[in-house]
């Protein structure tokens, strides 16, 4: 065993073995099983192959396309909000203007929502967007004299509630990512830009953004996954997996409905496989476009 630990050829494989075993057991094997099940009809432990019938049903199912549209729309909007706003906040915090103690308090307060349970946050937001006149948002609406609003029964206002929940929960986390990236940029780069007469906007465009490109790529990648995998927020906000006209139904919610609520595991596996392909396609495209896979000279 001692010889193995000191072996330059075998020791590295020994150290990464726990990770590889975890990856195979808890990711690769379940994914492979899901792909196999997507070509089966699974009933009470009995599975029979049905070819591409599950995918053909999926293609014709309007509820699936509604759920996919909802998830893609949510993903795109959260991507815009949770990259732009945290980036601007991080830039503001990273400046020399303002009290250091105040900035530290602001950073801590931003991060607190991420520590809150999604279940608790969803219930609070459901109460905030309640249809009753005593709901917080309806009290604000009443102050501006446009009466009580049925927030969660309208598509756009329901989407706004979900986006507000995502902003409240994840803005602080992404701000910390961007702040770490900003603090890794050498101060000499900004000094050189100042000597060349660059304005604040030019420094941001030609020094800050290139300097935090890896951070931006990372935040975009996890935001794509997070947006398409969103389920619990919608489930708690609408008090279940049912919403008016399926306006809050996400692709993961649709998978849950088919696989858990209706026990149609073969069809649900097909939904999961399609979701995996969509997530991989989007992230591989943006990673390729950003030059992540290019070798450095």
C-alpha cells in the first residue's frame, strides 16, 4: 500500500478514485438508467420496451411544450437579471467610495437570503402576493390606487413573483462571485488605463469585463442550469404543482407530475432526458462561444 501511495503513476488515480466512484454511482448510472427507462413502459416494477413511443407522446403533448416555454422564459429572464444586477452591485462594492463597515454589512445582508429555506421563502412570497387586500403587494397596489390584483392568477404577474423570489434569493450569492473576480484583477491594470486617459466606462468595458470573464462564464453556466431546473420555488409559490392554465408549471414540475403523481416513469424519464439534452446544448454552446474550450497560447 505504501508503494502504491508513493507511485507517481498510480497514486493520482488512487486519490481521485472516491470522486470517480461517486460520479459513476450517483450520476452516470442514474442517467444511463433514465435513458433506458425512457424507451420503456414501467408499471409496478414491470418494464417493457416501447421504442420511441414516449418521445412521440412528448412531441405531441401541448402541456410539455407549455412547461418547456415557461422554463426557458424563466431561465432567460433570470440570466439577464442575475448577471447584470449582481455585477453592478459588485462593482459598486469594490470601489473605494463609501465606508468599509457599511459595505461589509451590505455584503452580509445580501448573502442572508441564500441561507433561507426555499420552502420558507416560497410560503412568505405566497403570502406577500396573496389575492386578499391584506396581502403586502395588494397593500402597495392600494397605496397607488390601482386596487387589489390577483397576482398569482395572471401569467405576467405570476412570472414577476417568481423572478422577484429568484432575485431576492440569489443576488447576494452571484454578487460574491463577481466580487471575488473583481478583487483578483491587478490594480496595475486600472492604473495603466488611467495613465492612458481611459474613462470609468472604458475601464469597465476593457479592464473589468475581460478580467472577470471566467467568473461571468461560471455564473452564466450555473444560472442556465438553475433556471431550467427550477421547481421548488414554483411549487411553494402556487401551493402545489397546479397553477392557473399551467402558467407556473416548469419542465421539472412536469416531470414530477408524470413520474411521481401519475406514476408514468417511462414517460417521465423521457422528459428528464430531453431536459438534460437541452441544458447540455445551451451550456456547451455558450461555453464554446466564450472560448472556454480554447487552449491558451
